[in-house]
C-alpha cells in the first residue's frame, strides 16, 4: 500500500494530512485491507511520532472489534461487545445499526425483550475472515440499534470493545470511524478506517438516538461500525450521514452514543454491569496538589459515575448509564480551565485569567483527597476518613452496582 504523509508545522499545531492513493490492495483471507482516504485534521502538542503511533494503535483496535455483516440484500458493519462461554461454545454479542438488519425475515419474539430468530441466512464475518450465522436479533427501544448474537465452537477468542463515556470527548478532538463499505456482488469486503474531528455532541439525541456528529469520511456499508476516541475506546455506533449546510457534496457522520446503548442493555438480570463503561486506568481519586484540566475525568470504581471537567468550563457529575447530570459547579460558559485541589485543602475552579469561578470552601480543614464513590456521591475526606465536603448525591437506590 502506498500513501503520502505530509506533516506541516504551523503556529504550534501539527497539521496531519494522510492521503491514501489508489494502488495495490492486500487481500488477507478474503477481506481487503485499505488505508483511510482524505483525512485532514489538527493535533496539538508533540505530533509526528506520537500522533501516528496513536493512529496505528487505534486502527489495530478497530480491526480487532469491527465485523462485517452479510445480510440478504444489504451489507453493513458491527462491533464485538461481549463473549460468553457455555457448553455450546462461545456466544458473542454484536451491536449494529438496526436498519442494517431490519430487512431480515425473523420469527415471532422469543422472550419479553423481543429477541427474534432469523428465518433466513445472515452472517457475521469476524476479523479472522470466518463466517458465523446470526442466531438472534433484538432491536433496542427508541434507538436505531440492534443486538445480534452468534455462537462458535472452533474459533479463537475474539477481542471485544473497550467502552468509554462520550460525554468526556470535546468538539474538535480527533475521533476514528471504522467499518466495511458496501461492495458490488462478487467483490470482497474491505476494511475502512478514517480519522476526523468531533463536530458536536448533542445534549439530547434525536428520535433514533443519534447525538454525535463528526467530519470523518463515511460511505454506505459503514452503518453499524465503530466510532472510537483517540485511545481506541468505543464512544458510539455509526449509522448515518447528512449533507453539510451549503455544501451538498460534503457530508458529516452521525453516531448513537454508546451510553444510550448501555442505558438499555448495560446490565444483566441481577442488575450488574455487563461491561465496564470506563477503561480500568481511569482514576476515582484526586489528591492534594493535583488538578483537573478540561477533558479530565474521575470515575467511580464501579464505572457508574463520573466527574468531568467539560470543555464549556463546567465541572459536572454524571450517572453514566443514563447520562444524567447529578451535580455541577454551575460555571458553563464562564471560561473555566481547570479545577485545582490546593495545598490548603480547597478545591477551586479557575478561568484562564486565574479568577475563581467556584470553590468548595474547605481550606484549613485537613482535606486530603476527593473521591468519586460507587453510590454517586463525590466526597472530600480528611486523613482520618471524616468528610469535609460532598455533592450530597449519594443514593443506594440509583440501581447501579
């Protein structure tokens, strides 16, 4: 595969432009691999090596978790979400856009959740190019999302997605979209991976759940594919594209935030989380002398609650499964830049001029750490474990174990 990589330094930013050229395609076990086309975005900080290394890592992750859906009359993409081992073999859960599988002839519902069995052949093609017949399909209420399953006995274990909360992703940050574009009859599917900027994250999703928009290049067939953050963590499921205002030839992509899926399908029958909403490296504690700059997140150990320093300058506590705000510093639009846990024990939110926008008023009281707890409360503790301050949002009835 031949491609050009032009790195241009300008005013402290590295403009990364990667243009894929038409050339020889490498066939791997029947699936054609391709590099992303027409990418143009900006990265701050030390670019070149770090940016391209992250690109490569995210692309590798996308290839491990993104699958091709071979459905009568159409094709689409999906994301491997979960593996369960039983006597029958390994059963995998795949999430995709519902409109990808809506044309499949199915049985009457098999259970109260609306699970149905396909009455015609439809397949999931995994990264090792093996074909697996879809066993069940279930649509999620109010969302253009469906959960499909397949079972395999002799396949190696497949990777599943690492999930994170899209609320912590700021506009203009780099995100990735991956999937399999539509091909003509007889052609082999090819993997497409594109980078672009997050354009907007809606506070309220539309009727089908679409609430994330981005500038990545997408085509027919990518529906149901993965939308990843800069670290290769899943933030949404791609499903649509719309023309940009005044630019009919240019489109922006739309995805359903993954936390809307988690809200409906994130727990097992005992009420426990099926998947961790956050990667294990996300801390739950802020210590004296540390700060939270825009984009930083603290997450409870059970992954149910997160405290985020948002790009609008607001410090917000969320219940992740339902994306509900439980508490905030009420500083949106005031230029907030960072929250500092000062040596005197005061938690203070500053703007870029150093002016105080909010504070906990805990100076001189022996505060030693701030913690996001599993019950939804954020508490500042002394060394003796007594509380100095809290958001007063703790509850045993939130249903998140």
